[in-house]
């Protein structure tokens, strides 16, 4: 399955925040949106990713004062992107190698969605289920 197909079924909604937002405000947005990561955007440009892991690292490093600092201090600035034509297998490898759980998707240089590890797992389960059903049907017909 391709990234474009996943986005077609789940939608391309992207939750983003500005780099100057406080960590506390970003935490509230993570909770409100019920997501594990937010894209950090400066205008149209993705300048980072801020995830639950970044919150943990911030508080572990600086304690409660981290909550008043801006997201730009703690976000992951080296963003790894996915493209619509990439396969789930490629995404799984990239996520595993880089130890990341969210990949923003660029289409024609613009942010068009986010694929999470949950999306990848859901896709893999659906494909395995479909394959098993096809094998059962083939065996029953044989």
C-alpha cells in the first residue's frame, strides 16, 4: 500500500503549531487533538516535529521550567518526510531505523498529511487479514 492510499482513507488533516508556542500550550494541543505529535510550522515551512517524547525529554532535562519555554527549544528540528508514492514497507524501515513514530508527508513541496506508526500498523494488519482471507477462499475453492 502507498502513502497516498493511506492518506486518502484517513484524511490529510495536519495539526501544527508555531515554534514560539510554549511547551505547556503544545501539551494542551496534543491532548486536545488526541495525537502524539504536532508539526512545527513557520508559515508554510515545516521546521520541526514536537512529540510526546520531546515533552518527556524537556521535563527530564529542565524540570517544570521547561513548560514555559518555547517548543523551538525542544522540538526535533531534523524532519524526516514521506512522499505519496512510497510504500508502507519503506515507511516501516525508515521509522524503525530512525526510531520515529510520525512522518509528515510532502506533496509537491507542501505538507499534505502525517503518517503515524499506528497508521502503518493498521495498514499491515489489514493487508495480512486480506491475504489470509484470500488464502482461505483459494483453499476452500480448491
